C-alpha cells in the first residue's frame, strides 16, 4: 500500500495573539495525519511568539522567528524551502480550517491529478460563502479579482518550485500574482465546492492595506513589475 502524500502546512504570523491558537488547533485537529506544520513569527510586537511556544513541543510543528519584519511573501518562501512535504498547504493565522479540509483536498487532487486547489469559505460572523458566482467562472473573474482563497490553497511543492515560489517583488497580492502565473502556465486547478475554511474579514491585511493591495493586484493583472 502506498504511503499517503506528505503535506507541509505553512503559516506566517504577525501580531495574531488573539487568533493564533484557534488557527493552529484547526490544523492539529485535521483528520489527515501525514503532515508537518511550519510556522514563522514575522517579528511580532505582541504576545504572538509566546503563544507559538505553547506548541513548541509538538513533534510535527516547527516554529521559526524572523529577526526583522520581512512580510508575508518572503516569509512563505522561506518556509517552503524548509518544507519536506509533497504538497504545500496554506493556513492564515486568523482563519480556521475544517477538520476534513486537507483530507478532502489531497484526495481530490491525487484522484484527478490536480496541481493546485482551493476551497470555498464561510466569512466569520456572517452566513456569506465565497466565492459565489466567481466559483463557476474562475478564469473569467481572474481578469478582475482573485476568486481563489489564498488561505485554503493546497499545491504540489514541485509546481511551486518550478514557478520560482512566490514572486518577492509582490509585497501584497502575492497570491493573485501566483495564481495568474500558474494558470497562464497551464497548471491543472480546481476550486472545491465544499466549504472547508472560515475566513476572517476584520482587521486583516486586505482590509488594513486596501490601497496597497489594489496597486499590487493591478500590477499582477497587467503583468507589470511593482
């Protein structure tokens, strides 16, 4: 019997002391067990790193700390280079994964030889599920916005490597740039209909840095260097 694919979950954290434990536990409670969890604290100024150290003795968790704040893009690339899994799965520090999320994604990706997938998500403190209409026509809507929820991304590691990881010129909208590049290169993809992720829309990067996000997203759409 073939071993199950190994999954490396990667998370960059900055000032998430209020949400980090819930987010980490959502990965530790996954029904899919062949995984490692790599977390980097991006030089937080609150008690995030103290909270992370509560999990330091768990065998499949590896905790790192940046000596300066370098941002999400570089932090993720650093973790990916340290990962030993066949697949890379994302998790954001203020979001929550359904316990079957990784199991369902890997099963679907292996069965259909999918290069990367995301899932639909429920917005926290709301009944709204996204993506909605764009779920049915993701490639069309990609011309205007990113219908692929970054925190729910699971991707073959070798695909990421071949792509050159995340483009470090994109301090923001790095996920949008990545998805555009992968689809333009013809990689097989899918948004799962299952709602397997809970997404925070309050006081997050997308809300707090809207202008910066819009600028970098425009560069990604138009193929410009920021």
